[in-house]
């Protein structure tokens, strides 16, 4: 096998170019150098943190929804407040009636007291004679 210098040059050129392509291809592949793996690991960690925060927020929203009053609840409260207001109004009217009745009884008692005093003023001196 006799190679001419031209053939040998072409073969050497091809081998050198293959070596350069393989060497540069390894550099161009970020997974080969570990850069892509580290970046994906970082993204995965950040994604896990975001998912955890989203779950926490979702739990809070669920709790807020559970505690939130609906329009039906508000309507029920309005009707209960209205009923209580009606009861208080009736109680106020009853207390006013009792106050009027009490005032009338007090006036009657004052009149009875005055009459008893007058009777004592007449009976006691006559009884002492």
C-alpha cells in the first residue's frame, strides 16, 4: 500500500476534521458537560417550591370559600334580625304598658295612703277620748 502524499493528506484532513467535530460536538452538547442537568435540577426544585405554594394558597382559598357567607346565609340573618327586631318592639310595647299600669297603681296607692291617714287622724283622736 503505497499512498501518495495527496491521499495521505486527504485522509489526515478527514481524520483531523472528524476529531474536531467530535470534540466540538461534545462541547455543544450541554448534557455532556452537565450544564443542562444542573439547570433542569434547579428548575425542578423551583417548580416543586411553586407547586407547594400553590397548594398552600389553594388550601387557603378553600378555607375562605368554606367560611364565606352565601347570599342565602345573609338572607337568613336578615330574617332573624327582623324577627328579633319585632320581638324587641313587642317587648318595648309591653314594658311601656307595664310602666303605665305601674304608674296608675302608684297613683291609686297614694290615694289609698292619703285616705288611710285621714281615717287615722279622725279615728285615733276619737278613740282616745
